C-alpha cells in the first residue's frame, strides 16, 4: 500500500527528501552498502504521532574528495515513496552518513515492506529492507467483506477507544439527510478519558478502509457534536481525505458550560449522493430491444427488495421461466444479485400446490442499472453464463412521476403456492405475464398485452403463448419467435391488493382470486 502523496510532500520538507527526480551527481559508486532500520517499534497502531521513523545508512567505498551519488530511493510495498539525500562524511577510503525519514502518522493499514535502493547503471548496487506494520483497531464483516477501521490518539489523547458496526435498521441516531445512500453501513465511534486541549472540543482522527475502491463522488458524513450548542447532528465532513479504499476524517466531542467533555461519541458513514436511477422505481418490464424481442424480465419491487422473474425459452423452443425470489444489493448498492430457480408444479388447469417444488438453485443472476431506463442482467444458470443489456419495455404512454396502482407480483395465496402473475402498468395499459405449469409439470408462461379497460376496475385482453429459440448461453435469435393466441385474460380489481383473474386457455376457462404478493 502506498504512502499518500500529500504526506510525502511533508516528509520531503522535513527530511531533505528530494521527491521526484534523483539529484544530479557526477559518479555512481561501484561498491556501496545501504541499511534501513526502524527507529522505535515496527508495529504501530494507526495514527501514532510522527515520532516513529526510518533510519537510512549509506556507505560508499570511495575516498574523498571523489564526488559520489548520495541519494537513496525509498519504496513502500514496491511503490515509490520519494528519494532521500544522505549527507556523506569522509572516513579514510569510504564516505558514509545517515538520515532519518519520519514515517507518516496517518497512512494505510497493513504491513509496509520498506526498501532502500542505491541505484546504479545496472540493478541496484545496494539494497536494504525492513517492515513496518500499521494496525487497524477494529474490523467488521459486512456483505462478506472485511471493513477495517480505527481511531487515532492524534491530535488529542483519548486512551479508551471503541467502535461498533451499526446497520441502518438499528441506528441509535436520527437517520442521515435524504438523497444519500450509505451502502457500507455505519460505524459508531466512542472515546473517553480524553485530554490534551482546552480551547476546542476534543477530537480524533478516524479512518474507515474497505476491501475495494471507493466509487467516485463518495462523501464522508459524520454525526457528532461539532455544533455551537454542543448537540449532535449529521454533517458533511468536507475536510475528509478519501484515498483509494479508505477515508480519513475527524470526529468531535462537545463543550459543556464552556468546558470540554472528555468523551467523544460519533457515528460515521461513507455516502454516495443519490444517483438519478434511484429516483425512479425499478419495478417494470425489461427487454433486450426490438432485435431481442420475444423474451423479457419482470421486476416487482418492495422497498429495497426485488422479485425478479425471467421468461425465456428452453433449448427445444418451449417456454421457460426462471425466478430470483430474493437477493442482496452489493456493498456499493449498484448491483442486485441472488440465487435463481426453475420450479416445477402441476398443470394449470387442475393445479395442486402439493406438487409444487422450488428445487435446488440452478445458478445466480445479477442486475445493475447504469441509467434510469437501462439495465444489465448477468447470469450463470445450468452452468451456462451470459449477459444481456436491457431497457424498459415501453408498451404505453407513461408518467414516471405517477406511481402505478396495479404493478407488482400477484399470486393465488398459500393454497395456490407455486405460480404467479406479474402485472406491469404504464399509463392506461397493463401487461401481464402468467407464470404457471404445462401438462407435464414443467414451467410455462402466457402473456397478455394490448388489452383495454372494459370497466373502471376491469381490464381484459388476449392471452398468448410463445415459442422461440434457446436463450441460455446462446446468441438469441428473435426471428424464431412465434406467438399464438390461446384465449383471453380478465383482471377484475376489487381494491389495490385484491383481484379476480379469469383465464381461457385452449377452451378451458377458470376463475381464481389473486392478491398482491408481499415479499
């Protein structure tokens, strides 16, 4: 992990580091030794004040007054950390000297393999190495990843330091301002027995480090007592420094009756400004465009949860549906992924819920949404992998600012578990996809589009069956899709969450009560 360049600039000034380009010299010695050692402990808690240092000793086998190169390049885990100029003194046939490089007090967690290189025309004439370790104080597991965090004793001394992971559902402070996503959860910090300052409230450096790069535009938000009246509130930590995978920021205590309270309590989180894709509900019907017509993907959404159903085709062209009934947002809250299933059941004309089997997972699927109306679906199903770029399927004039009344996943209740109907609403029209089973119990689907409202609460239209070309792991060809009218579907809504579904399929008419599926 590299040392941050703003601190390197400070080290340059403090230690005569000639950062950037090697100082000009006349002679590169052919015999030299260099050593690099840690002054003090090599195992440092993060945020230790800058009394720890590296000492570099250079000895060149060359008598005075022969001018020799006296610069040593320092690397941190292989990354250039600057160039030290070592003042040399004569001692018979050698010239030698040492210089101290103060190690930055705030840097990346982990082990630092520090190396010193005395360069020559070929590989380095002299080379030396040592280890420094900057320890995190706390680590948490969230979304399957390790989050590292710590509080520094600098700039004030608060010897008792504690941190805890707080999920959004159990925050002990008011929620953060709107239009912010804090996908990494929250870290609650507390310190006590603070000392060392009187004019200002006690404060400490804090750091959060993630196992992946922090996306551009991220901000640090802190709930602490940096207010004139001493109360806690959320604030944008504008002085925070975000560097790659981590962020450094300060948390503040409060003043009571003009005196510093020797306690610091703060909650902090990395936040992303709300992107436009989150201002519009993702619940809708999505497809691959006119060149990919014949298949689609329905999203029913309930708060942060989504129920995803994919209607496609088997290798022999028969209808097939695959469902992702639940999932998880990734740590940056941009990709939603989960396990996918291909259920089996009994014939829709004489449905028996006892024969329904969800079965083992057949793979995974993931959804991401680069813009308001664009999506990406990647999958690995039946050991076949692929991905599709998608967009919203626009089947009627729609107003994004008006929430649809009927959209969602509907089902026949517990006694009819195993089948469902996805209803999407745009403007004055509905598109319904009925997920059910064929005579042999294999999954099949029908769809209704282009219907009309015959009464204020009743929508009816033609019901269709499709056949097509193999979809999984292949280059889908929409030219093979064939649509057949099999009958009609009528949806009669008694209220927002209850309806009656009447279907006619190949001459068989059935009426079923359905309700909105809560998940």
